[in-house]
């Protein structure tokens, strides 16, 4: 029997799949430049992976079709994605990445197997965050690195519960102190942490047929934007409430 958490997760997965289908085989803003910008929040870039030996193993959990793992030019690269089989039907995955269909709660990998595990904008989408964190830590080698990015809500009383009703894409909503506690409870050894306003969108005014219209653009890099789809009010609320938190942890 499917419980409420599983139903919520399945609904979120369907929303995710529909979004990727909208992309089709066009990566749009996902590029090496985009991932360099994302990594800059850790003080890193894609060249950082070149410092590892050629036999190093990298894994991205919840990589989708255009995740960071597809733009790393070194080592053995693996992706774990619940929607892998569906995505393969209409998106060409870049060569060199071995893509597995599966969930982060139960990974098909050995203990101490990977040099780097990437968990970008994923942990608040999973069914069981604690299980995913434990699995990430299990498969990391000693001195292995976990790169973790998560959406954080501002510390407003009751906000997590409100978003739990309104936001069907994210099954989980944490403020920073709650998420730091979750990492500590799972003995994740954080070395670097950065938490800043996410500010995913910027807004501009256009005149159409003599009337003003507010247009939202999605941030895709340093002073780089792409036209955003969806409700401007939703995007404004996202800017207002959401932070991004980046954690670099070393086993």
C-alpha cells in the first residue's frame, strides 16, 4: 500500500518528468559555464575535477539529463536517476556517463567506492532524506567529498508547513538550522557552508498592446538570465522565501 509520503514523492516525480519533457533534447541553459557558476559557490569550478587521477570515480545522485556529471571531463562518471528509463526515451545522454535507474535511498554501489558524490538540488525532492544522506556517506571513500546544494526556506514560523501544502515539487522544506541538524544527526562532516538568498529570478517591465506586463527571467549564471515560464507571482514568492545552501563535506 502506498503511504502519503510515497504519493507525495510520486507526484513530485511526475512534475519533474513533465518539466524535462518540456526541455526535450535541448539543454537550454545547462552548460559547462552554468555548472562552473554553480560550483563557484563552493569556490570551485569544473577544472577542480581534473585534479583527481584518471581512475577517480564520480557520482551524481538525481542527475537528470543535463546534470553536472555530464560536463565533467575526467574520471569514471556515473549518474543515478529515478527517471532514467523515461528520460532515455527522448533525451540523448552525453557519452561517457553510465546512467543507472534507481533512488538515492538504496544505491547499487559498493561501500567506499566514490571520490566525489554530487547531490545538487535533490535532497528536498527525495522520499527519505536521512536514508539518502547515509547512502552518500556509505559509498564515499575515506577523504571523499560530498558536494551538496539544497533549497532552504527563510526561518519564518510555520513556513515549512505552509509550503508543504502549496509546493508539490518539493516533498521537504527546511530552514538552515533544521537542515544543519539533519546533517549532524547523520554524522556528515561539513567543512564549508554557504547560505545566501537564492534570487533565481529577476523582473522587467514590457509594454504590450499599450499595457505594461511584468516579465520574469530565470537566473542561469553570473548576470546571465533565461526567460522563465510559469507564474510571475510564484517566481516573486520564490525569490522572497528561498535561500540556497551549499555544503562541502569530507568523509
